[in-house]
C-alpha cells in the first residue's frame, strides 16, 4: 500500500486537513507540572512547575512527515476520537494491521482502523452504528498516514476554545 508523499487536499469527506508540522514555528515552551494529576483528592504539595514542555515534542509532531487534521463525525468515538478532535498523522509510518489511519477511499478521506484480512483490507469504525468499509476489487485506497495521537476537546464548541481553521 503506497503512502502519499504530499499532504491530502484541504477538505475531503470526514477529515479536514489543518496543516503540516513543518508549518509550525518553534515553541512556545509551556510550563510543565511533572507531578501526576489525581483523579481523586488533590495534593497541595504538587503546586509547582517542574520544567517546560513543547507540545510538538509531546505529540511526536516535530517531523516534516507529520500533518494535522480535524476529525468530523463520531465513527471513531470508542477510540476516544470525537467530532472536532485534532489528529496528529505521520506519513512516514507504514500502516500495520490494527493501526488507526487517515485514508482516502475512492478520493474521500476518512479516519478508521486499518485491518488486513489476507490480501484484503477492511477499514473499521470504532462505533457500532457505522459499518466496516470492506474494499472491493477496483476501489482505490490510499493511506495518507498513521494517526499517532490526537487532541480532544472537553468544552462545548465556542466555550473558551480558539479553534484552528482549515
């Protein structure tokens, strides 16, 4: 399965491309609190910054083979990918069965789990309301890249978020 060497078109189907890692300027370095965040009772001793954090390094997005796109819809919700989340996608990683990928099926971009079944490829949603995409003979599949991480949003749209435009 050949990997594309250029970013996909700006908008297509269920994924909207935002840009590439090469488009990002260096930094900014953000304060990093190295202590764990308790999901129960907080510790008052954990109130100091330990160092600085570069979000590109954290997300593995410093390579020029990385691009960002926005997921559209809920087909991958059981993977934790929700409508509007930003996906970090690496074109340099060869997809293996079981990986989540951004792929073009007959020219339409989608994000799904890539599964090889013998010589066939199936793209699986992570939501029982969505059927698998079983590729038929003659259908065109181009894997744009492997999803390495994503940024999810917890506030309702428009509440304190600066959304990145396509």
